[in-house]
C-alpha cells in the first residue's frame, strides 16, 4: 500500500525537483557571481543601491498594480453578470478563447489596430478628431496588458460566484438587506477567495511582462521583466539577471502571503 | 377571533409542468403558533418561501395584515426565516451573524450588543460570540440561526425544521423555550416539521400537507381525534385502520362485528374506514372484551409497551399498554364508542366539517 503510493508520487517529485526547485536554486546560485564568474554579493549591493534598479522596481510594481486594478474593475462585474446570464458556458468560452492565441500574435494585432493608420486612428479621423499617437504610450501598454490578463481574473471570480449558495443571499435579504447591502456585505466578501486567486494570477506575471513593454509600450515602460531579458540576452550579465529574478521570486512570496488565508484575529465583545 | 396577519388565498405554484402547491388557503392569526406538517417534498418549504418572499406564486394572493404582498421584495417584509440549511454567513463570527439584521437597520451599537447577547443567552450560546461558524456543531449552528432571526423581533417568524439537528434533551428544552418566547413576544410562528410529536406538543393549529395540498387543519386535538382521511390518521400518531361499513347512524360494522359509535351523517351501508388509536385499546379478560385477539409480540418503549396482536380473522392490532403481557396469550380488547372514528373515502375537509355540523350539538 505504502510502496504503491510512493510510486504514484514519484513523477510529481521529479517534476518538482527538476523544473521548480532546481531552477530556483540555480538562479539563487547564479545571483552570487559577477560577470567574470567570481563569487560576490555585489549584484545585490548594486540592485539595492542603484537608483535605476529601484526606479525600475517601483515602476514594475506600479504598472502591475494598475494592470491588476483595471483587470479587477472590469472582471468582477463581468463575472457577476455572467453568473446570471442564460448561456453562461458559451460566454465563458468566448472569454477564454483569446488565451489560446499566442501572446505575440495578439501584440502584433494590437500594433495593427493602434498604429498611425490603424483602425482606431481611421475612426478618430472619421469623427473629426484626427490621428493620434496611440502606440508606444503608457495608456496603450496598460490597455493591452489589461486585455490580456482579463480572462485570468474572470475565471477564478466566476467560479467563486458560482460556488456561492443562493441561500446566503436569501438569508441576507430575509434579514432586511437590499441588493447593494447584500452585495457589499455578503456576496463580495464571500467571493474574496476568487478575487485573491485572480490577483495572484495577474499581479505576479504583470511584474515581469517584457514583450508588451517593447512592442506596445515602445520601451518607454521598463519593468523588471525587460531588465532580466536585457541582462540574459544582451549584456550577458547572468548574475545581475538572476539577482532580479530572486527579487521577483521574493516579491511573489510576499504577494502570496498577503493574499493568502489569514487566521482571523479574534475580536472581543464585552459582556 | 383576532385579526389575521398572514393570509394565503388560492395559492398555486408550478415549476414548469410540476405542480408544487395546489390551491393553498391559510389564515394565520397574529400571535399564534402554527405548524406545517407533512412528508418530505410535500411543499412545506415552498409555502415558507412564498411567505418569506423568495418564491412568487404562479397564481393566488399572499396578504400581510390585509395588504397584498405578492410583489413586495423579501427585505421589505416584516417576516424572518430560519432556513432549513441555516445559511449562516461563514465569513462572520457568531456575534456578527446575529447582529446582521440590526446592523442593516442602523440600530445603535449599544442596543445591538444588548440584544445580541440576550438572544445568544436565550439559545444557550453565551460565550460563543467570537466563534467562527465553522467551529460550531450542527445543533449550535441551528441555534445561532434561531438567534439571528429572533433578535429582529419580527411580526412573523418562519421556522423551517428549526430543531431537527438537536438531540432529544436540547430539542425538548428548545421546544419549551420557543413556545414560551412566542407567547411572551406575541410573534406569529409558522413552524415546519416532520415530527408529529413536536407538532402536537407545540402548536395552536396544525396544517397537515401532502403532495402540495393542505389535507386538514385544526387544533392538535381535533386532528388527532378526528383525522379526515387515511393519510392524516396514519401521519399523526399511530393507528389501527380497518375497512368497515356504516350500517346506519351511530352503528358501524367492522371485522364482521357490529359496534356502536359516535359518527353519523353517512349513506346507509356506505363503505368506510375505521380508526382506532392504539392507546384507546385496553387489554382486558377475553370475555370482557369487544374483540378477542392473540398477542404476537411486544416491545418495551420506555413509557409503554407496544403490543402487536392478531384477531381470529388475521387483522393486525397495535395496542399501547402500560402493563406487560405474555406472548401467545388470548386477551380481550375493550374500547368506548367514542374511541371509534369513522372516515369516508375521499371526503374533503370542508365536507367533513359540514357533516359534523349536521349532527354535533
Ligand atoms: N426550484 C424548484 N424547481 C423545481 N421543483 C422544485 C423547486 N423547488 C422545489 N421543488 C419541488 O417542489 C416540491 C416541494 O418542495 P419543498 O422544498 O417545498 O418540500 P418540503 O415539504 O419542504 O420537503 P422537505 O421536508 O424534504 O424539506 C418537491 O417535489 C421539490 O422537488
Ligand atoms: Mg423543506
């Protein structure tokens, strides 16, 4: 019995060891070597003292925050109304569909749409505003990034809303709460798990988006992802790239613990 | 007669082709304790949901204090429900659950605190304020649900099997508590239960339901003593039901013997069913009995013996006896004419009441 169980768990352990733990250890190891292959703490010293890196970090966090916020603002109502529509499975499929298309393809599609003579500018010309610079702006970067992340936010929220038993809503209405009170006090808090899962799924990847920063943001937005790519592929400073990687991994753990389940702090009621 | 607080008039409810409620008529007077009694799936919860505002009737009217409330949303009704699955909010602790209704109504904090603590004390859960719902047993959850509804002091309280998860002792205590509370606060209770003993013990009036219809309504004593049909007789208490023939007024024949009885108003020689309650049958010497039976088995039930016996025509008789008997012994059964209750086949409650009028007093 015991042996059999071990046998079943083997592939999982190997996967974990080779594709999760080993790379993390390698990155951590790499981060302690400088470009000449000598052991050093210099990479970390550079990272935490250089204004450029710190600004880049703040930038990344700020843009990831904006992307997550916009995604959430759009996704929650969408998931909520989706729950009450007739053919929700079909609608859900339509929402998931874009995630099957390669990110690069989507990025190039947006270049076409946003470019000087793309469809958006044609429309702006048509209504008399005239062509605008859309591509290579912060706004277009945020727009496309949000668009790409939306399905990953909608899905967990939608599942959480679907799991919510209607009897809780009935109980709330029974106790006198109107629609808005029921939403803010019952529905939203009880679907918080979906929101947290969505935030995790969106915020962390958004920290290291690099393709879009080039193609849509025109390198105006430089995130940690762009920096890592630069160090590994252009300057060949693997040590520095790994250091940023380690910072990202730590950031990930911080986000996970912030959005994870907390032990509730007991509140005292006087008797 | 005090004025009705809730009235249902010819209420029907259909889900697609299935008819769940069929011509429900109910009048609930303010301050009384009503019970809906019926087997699973008979439509009890659906009636509560109709009154609570979670189900709109397909036709018919729901009145509150004389006003039609069919279209009034649930949060505007002065009715609170204790749901069959409790529906306690898992993200709030016990205190916040109970305080929910009062918070919504913007009650001052001190008042909320006083009322919540009092309600928790009432359901014997003082000291559980900070517990989360998942840390409570089923019975404790049920009591929190009771406190959460009661704390709002509604005019009408709907209780969907509110005591079903409690053990016998606590259940008996809560029955007394609820009944006491209902009388003290003057709240109208509509209580749903499977448990006929609970219904008989607590109610001013019982509605017996089956298959979306109300078969009979009346005081516990009325329903127990004079069930209108086989179903009600079987559902409320235990009974011996045998086929018989009404020879003339006050004379009925069953198991091939003629007996004097207290029923009248039927056609001569009409086929009927006869009900004899097990506790109305007294075991006597064979020559003193109206029937002679042979004891088959007996079970000790704590406060009585449940005896099963057969007469010479192989009809089974259930007897509740305070004294033990011996197996295979031949004994007599004695009962008074008033203990015989005669039921006509297919008689509705209205026809039954009308017939009773013709010969009683
Ligand atoms: N939303 C619904 N759609 C279709 N049928 C329903 C719906 N709600 C209830 N029913 C049906 O209506 C009937 C009555 O249900 P109801 O919940 O009122 O029964 P109940 O008397 O409360 O039973 P129980 O004692 O098991 O709680 C059942 O046959 C049930 O299947
Ligand atoms: Mg029910």
